[in-house]
C-alpha cells in the first residue's frame, strides 16, 4: 500500500481540500482562522502549506468568523461550507455560541479547535480547563451538545475515520449540522504514514431522499380529504432547492402558501398563492388562513413557537398536521403525520398521488388588505414631518432602494419581526434571516458570508444599535478584504424590542433602553466615527429621504458602506401578528403585571 508521511494537521487539510461537491468544487470553501498556541504550529503550518488548495481568512473574533462561515453555508443552500479553527481555551469556547446557531438552523460548519496535549505530559497547559473528577474532559466538551458530530483527535490515525464521518454529517440532508473535531495540539504536529488513497478526490452527492410508499399514501389521503389546506414553507424548501416544486404543487392544486422566517422568499411575495409570513410576526392574511385550515402541510419546517403562535395558531377543530421533512425528528413533532423525504421529491410524489385534485383558491381580498396595511406603515413620512422615523419607515426606504439582486439580512432585535411582516422578497435567496437562534451579532459577520457565497448580489444588512454593539469587529475584516455590502444601523438607543416586550408583560421600562439603565454618564456613542475607524465608509442620515440618497451612493462603494439613522424605539406594526407564549409573573407589586397575567391566563385557556 502506498503511503504519504504527513503530520496530522497536514493530513486533515489535504483531505478536506480533496472533498468535492456535485459541482466539482471543494465542499470546504476555505478556513477562517485565528491562530494561538493551540493551533498555530500545527494547523497554521498545514494551512500555509496547502494555501493554493485551501484558502485561509483571518478574522477578529472566533464567534464572528464562525457566523461568516454559517451564513455562507446558508446562502449556498448547504452545497458548500467552511471550516473555522481557533486555539485552545477562550478561542475555542468563543465558537460554542456559533455552533449552537448552526445546530438550530441545521447548517454545516467544521470547527477545528485546538485541544489539550493527548500525552498529558505538560498538563495543565496554558488555557486548559481541568475537570477535578474526569481526566478526559476539556473545555471543548462544551461543543458536544451543539455538534451533530463530535470527535477528539488524540492520535494521527484517528483522522482516517473521523474525517469521513465529519463529511458525511455535513453533507447528509437529515443529519446536517456543525461538526467539531477537537484537535489535540501535540497530535497536530505528529507524523503518520497515511494511505495515499485517503487523499484521492471524492465527490459527496446530496442525497435526495424519496418518500416511503406507505407514508405517502397516508399523507395523500389526508390532504385529499381536506376542505381548506395550507402549506407552511420552511427553510427546508431552500436547502432542498425545492422552490419550483413548491410553486408547481401549489399552482396545480391551488393550495396557498405561508412562509416562516427561514422559508421566506420560497415563493415571490406577489404570487397569488403566497399569503405572506406566518405566526407571531405573520401577516393577517396568512394567519387567518392558518387559523381555519383543516389540514396544515409543513414543508421543511421545524414548527418553532414563532411559526405556530406557541401552538395556538392552527386552531380549527379536528385539524390535521402533516410534516414533509427530510429529518424524522422534525417530521413527527406535535403528532404530525410524517412524510420523510427531500422537500422537492416529496412534493412531486405527493402531487402525483393527488392527481388533478384542486381546492378552492384563497380569497384575494385578505392579501390585498394586508399589503395595503403594510404599505401604509412603510411609506415615507410627509416632508414636513420632523419626528423620529420608525423602523417600518426605514424598511420602506430600503425596500424602495432594493434591486432584483438585493439580499436583505438580519438576525435579532426589532428588525426580524418587522422584516418578516413587511419585506417583499422577490426571488429565492433574497431574504437571509438567522432567526432559529436569533443571535445578536450575527449580522455583520454573516454579511461577509453571504457576499462570499454570492459575490454579485447586493447585500444589505439591517442591524440595531444593540446588536451592532454586540459584535462589530468583522466590519474591519470586510474593509480589509474589500468586501462590499451596505449596513443600515437603526439607533433606537438600546434594546428597543425587549423594552417593548417588557412593557407588554406589565414590567416597568428597566435596563433595556440606555436611558433606563444605571449609568453614571449618558451614552454618546458615535456609530459613524466607530464604523469609519474600522475602514468602512460611514455617514449619518437625518431623515428617511437622506437615507434613500445614502443607499443610492452605497452601490458604488468599494467596501462596506454604513448608514446610521436614529429611530423611535416604541412603535411596531400593529397589523398582523399572533399571540406568543411569554410567561408573566403570577404575583407582583405592579398593577400592570397583574393585569398582564390575567390576559396571559386567558390566552392559555384559549390555546388549551
């Protein structure tokens, strides 16, 4: 057997560079790296040696690098992914939050954190976390619950089994998610005679899971018995690239579609059968249909609480729940009748089983009324209006400036709910929302990933001042890499979204807006100066009109372009929406809390 003598780190990088997707390009597009003593000597040297075959990018924060990698995989519909490496210790644990984000969203990313010495000779090494009762534990064990596959590389030959398992996980449509290979730092540098065949190029094909005939027959019978069905389109429609299959099924059988945060843009916003966003942040047109639907057909959705109104939305007596999902775990949630299959293959098979069955099309008036309400709140204010603009008016300005190739993206705070309700997504992939984990700080790093996935798209990031302050360091990375995207920072001086939730549950305004926090000095953060200091072009917009002019200039920028606009932290879109289960204290000294508790208990009774 022919062998190649390499260090374990060299072998890992060479192997990854040879793993191809169906398009004939490496599945791992490159590696984000911040080097430290746990990875610079081993993985760092290996990445340098393979720099022609495996790109390496330097970030400023390990979590942010991972966010960029995850956003890349999401925008690529999981066809490609990235690796992220850090040193042992805080560099590694910084990535745990990102691993959880990828796990929740079913997205592939390869974490390569440095780890302790396998031989234990220098224990405890710098940054080692010691478990007093278990000598096998390191800080990297934090990755276990948020990884779809976890392994610790304690011998060079461990890679021969660990790396194929890692690739299988990241390319499997059902098990897809983050992989962690905790790489002992002494092992990274150890040499081994690897089989030469281990490094031969391999193509990892996307498995198109076909439906089981018995499941298909049962689901077809349920759908055929429906009087008023509805389809809930989730992220699986995008990951399965089932947009055309969804459209063809909906049109053939006249079944209306509603969209989750992850599923938004599955159908164009103006398609007659797209009734809009669903759930807590949904449109009245979509939620009304869901409330009366006798058969709910989930396609690629995990039915989280925002989608289902904490399971109070699908309220029709005797309604049936069907779940077409490639993952059996998601397909059987809440007593759903499962159809385990690829989204596209499942819709096509179900369509054939239904034949020429057609339902009564949805009443168009509801959708028209909804968009009339949406257009009202996103319209530009009158010229003489000098009040602070609302977030909805900012969205309207960005919408008017958007082009066919625009991708709007966001993650947490006020904007996700308003964008889900109000943004008009024209084509698949034009709406990029991380709302599975709703992770503040994803936005700017994520924009890098989106732009790297689709360099020709016009990427616009909507981020509040609170989320911007959480993680903005990769703005400097974008500037240094010459990556162009637009950032709209809405400054409402704090955590406006949670302040409204606090008030809605009867609480006093406390510790959310900066004016209601215990600070000695008032906040005077200059976001324009801060962004400019990191290399971005930055300017302040004093009005919606000025924002629209700035967005037009942003199109010709050479790198990141930041526009800051002050907004009113209190208004939100009154139209649409649905109840969300947020527990209110049973007892309180505040009258407002007690009143909110009474409303909460009444809502619980309605759900039951």
